[in-house]
C-alpha cells in the first residue's frame, strides 16, 4: 500500500516513456489523414438531401399535429389547414439556418 502512494518523479517518467512506446506501437500517435472532401466542405448532394429532409420533416410533423388535433376535436380540415403553413414556415426557417451554418464551414 505504501509503494503505490510513494511514486517519485523517476517512476512517473518511466511510466510516461512506456506509455508513449505503447501508443506508438498501437499506432495511436499517428496523425489522421484529412480527406480532400473534408477540407473542401460538405458534398453538395448531401447538403441538398439534408435540406430536403429538413423541409419534409417539418411538413410531416405539422400535418401529423393538425391531423391529430382534428381527430381529437372533430374539426376535420381546420387544424390541418392551420398547421400546414406553420410547418412550411418552420421548414423554410430550418433550411435557411442550415444554409447559414454550411456557408460558415
């Protein structure tokens, strides 16, 4: 029990050397190569898919909420009519926000 707590600077340096050697053998200290695509930014196709998914997701959520409220209150088209524009606005807002962050990258 006393040996564990009485480590001196020599023991610490020895441990650091052994740890560095083990990391080198395992290949953990090698720098990660950067892809050319990662340096250029996001792929235009993936960005377009993401923006389309943002828009569709907002509309699907809005339609689901409107449909659910219409079923709950027996007001067949009115809540859905009200929530579709809200979903479209939310979708456009998400697209604009996503475009703003992609241009900063």
